[in-house]
C-alpha cells in the first residue's frame, strides 16, 4: 500500500564507486553559474569542479578568484577547462544560456536557449556519458525536456531545478507572515517554473496544521494569496532592480546536487519528465519528487484538490504549447 504514495522511475544502469572523488562540471560562468559554484565550494560539495564557458578570459578570472579562497574552506580542485576536462563527472550543471531581459517571460527565451542546447548536449554526452544532467538555464522545464530528448539518457538522469527556488521563496515569505522558521514550514510550488506555476495550498502546513483552510477569514485568505503573487513576481522584481537573480538559485542548486551526490533521497520540486503522475504525459514540470544518487527516483502521488488539478493541467498545457512551437 505504501508503494501507492509514489510513481517509480526507471533507474539507470549506473555504477557508482563510493571511494571515487566526486566531480562536477558547471557550464556557464555567468552570475548564476558562479553563484552555484560559490555555494557548492563553501559547502564542500565536490572534490573536483570544472568550470566551462565560451568567454575564456572571464572564466579564468572567476576560477582564479575561487581558487584563492581555498585556504578558508575545505579543499576543492577547481579548474577552468572544457567538457573534455569534465570526463568522469558525476553531474553536469547547465546554466549557460541567453539572459532573461527585464519584463521578458521565461518562455520567451525558449528558442534562443534551445539552439544553444542543440550544440551543447551532444558534446556533454560524448565526454560525460555517466553524468546526471541538471538544467538551470531558463525556461528550465522546456530545456529539461529538450535535453532529455537530445541526450537519449534515461529520464531519471535528466532533471531541472524546476520550482525548487519558487518553493523556497514560498516558504520564506509564508514564514515571514506566520513568524516561524521557514525550515519548519512545509509548502510547495508545483507545475511550471514560470507564470503558470501552482501553489499547493491544500497541503501547506506547519507541524501538520494546515495553513490555508476554509476557516480563514477573507482578510487572511487575501494575505496568503498575496504571498503567492509575490512568489510569482519575485524574479521579475529582482531582475528589474539588479538585472539578474543569482544567490538564491545558487543555494537551491547546491541542495539538489547534495541530495544526488550524498544519496539523501530528499523530496524536492525538481523538474522531470512526466509520463503518468497526475495523468500528465510527455512534459517536464515540477512535482514533489525523491532525489537521490540516480537522479529522480520517484514522484509523489500528491492529492490535489479540484482547483489545483485544473491549474496543474493548465500549466502542463502551457509548457506543451511551448514545446510544440520550437525546433530541436
């Protein structure tokens, strides 16, 4: 009966030597790529980290800056290299892509970044055939789907950062309103990492006590609804003010990577290929999923109310429409 909680993924035939040094590759030394690198270096995530970027001077400067901080943290071997230098990597993290412009939706980026993947993914698979692919560039759900198709890898091994960051924003803002530590609050954003994302209100809780109930006053309900609006608009507001987002996504990616490398089996709202969960087919989006050493191991069969199910279906349809418009 407990098995009904999950939709099992087909685990890849991937052999892991527990004594082998942990190696990662980050493609893209922009603001997001470097925030990911910094977060993972200070948390001692990898033994070896290879940074790759087409702007060689900037790449070398960024890597030098990180290397000179090594006396203050646990050691990581950091190099500015190519994908060939990434051979044997456990994880390849793809942050490279066109930047999101002020006021531009994530989906508007789609074809520009798909074209980048068409050149990049065959090289990644050639040099790092055993790696798990983690997509961070936007629109992340579409790019995760495209990377899966282009790579030919088992779907468990191709995932996106999805709504892990949105979920973190949701918990932080709710915790501010409710005056609790966000780590003690359980709430998720599901669906697209973008404008059609869905607040999973029906199961949001603190120590099992549901937050969004029929007993709420109209004023309290409006307050909570405003929290979700802030979550959905967060990236736009940050980009308007500083031009990009970086720190929070860097920390979010570090949590995904640690769950994989350390086989933590954490429940995270990563984006992955849906073929069955919630009746969804052939689309990548986020649902609470168990993430471990082989990637996305299982997707939880969460209980959605009618409104949430309708919103999730609409989110999937939005992504499916975007996929139907691109060429790859």
